C-alpha cells in the first residue's frame, strides 16, 4: 500500500460519523488495491454489523446506569454510521473476496440479508452470521490464516468487546483492525469520582481492558491538608480521557505487529469525546505501510 500525500491543512468536515466513514473507506480502498495482485484471499469482517438498523427503546446501560448523557449521544449518528459501514465495504473497489457481517439480533440480520439483493454480483460472497460478536470473531480467528488477509471493523455500541477477542484478532497475524473504543460514553462514565467502583462495573472494565491494573493507572491518591485540619485528608485524582486513551493504545501495542500512534478522538456536537477510533495492523511484514496509511487517515 502506498500512503497518500497529505494536503495542507485539510480537515474532515461534518459530524463524527462522517469522519469514521471517510477513514474506513479510505483504508479499505488502499487495502484492496495493494493486495489485488497478491495470492491472498481478502475479507472484510464487520462485527455488530446490524446495529445501524436498530430502534432502541433507550440508551445502553451497565447495571442500570445510562451510559449516555443525552439522546444525541445515543442514536441518530451511530445509526447512520453503522448502516453505512457495510455499504462502504461492499462498494469498495477492487472488491474483497468475502464479506462477513456479524449481528446477534434476528431482525437486524434480516435487514443485512437484504444487502444481497442490493449487491447481486457479490451476494454469494456475503456471509451473514447471527451470533454474539465476541464468540463469532474468536471462532473466525481459529481458522488457518496462512493464505488469507482481512480488515475487521469492531464497532460496539458500548462496552461489549472483550480483550480476549482483541487478543485473538492479533494472534492471527493476518487481520488489520479498526476498533471504536468507548472512551467517553463507556469507560470514563464507569470511573467514579470517588474511585469506589461497583463490582459489576469493575468486571466489565476488566473484560474490556484485559487486566485489573487499569485501576492504579486511572486513579491517583494525594494527601491534602488544609488550614483547619490537624491530619491530611486524601484527595482522589481521576484520569483524563486522554490518559485513558493512551493507556488502551499502549495495551494494543503489546499484542499487535504495529499500532497507529494517534487514534482519532470522535466527539459529539458539543465537543465531548465519545469514542477513540484505533487502528492495529496484524501482519508484521505489511504493518509499517498499513500503519502509515492509517496514521494519515486518522490525523488529517
């Protein structure tokens, strides 16, 4: 793959869904162009693929706590994006050899099946799988990847992705991954100001981050003494979203061949961070150029 030249001062326009669509589409086009003369069979894998067709009764929760501050964070933008990712892949030229769309909900799988009628020339190579995303991806990763390469887009609506799934993707050494990390809408909201995190929330963060060490990374405890206190009190300092993002990106570096240094922070209209769009390259031989292209797309 050849990294495109950066134009002077160019920025993406539009909302955060447009940013994601543009980044994904740019990478997929560069990817299939680079591999069109190679002997590998290429695939595109989209987890949580049918989420764009949902009409949820309300924003997602963890143990009863709403993860979105308002309705703006929850539905219109994510619906537009998730619906678009499948069509972006199916419209990519040169084409992929296979397309796998994973969705747990039967009704949304039916909506995905309709893509076969829309993209008739690709229909036989479109594989719709009704399954829980983590289990389905881990199963895919157990296959023999020697003669296969793929791009996988992990776009959870919240904190559904587990670190064991991410590690399985890295273990193939053949899959490039874009991952929407739930920075502001997920992780930051579970980190309470007083550091007293309910056990269920801790377990969810353990599964997402693949370790329990995050607690010591995300909290600092400082002694604080005022003019009116005989003994110092303890002040809790919670990590910023920037610190959380850097921590997760470093975790990715520990298992993938290469990782984009500057993930894209995706914000809502009010400028609040929602997600971190991360990129990790699976194959050591192609990792350098893959990351150079992803870096360009993520930072322009």
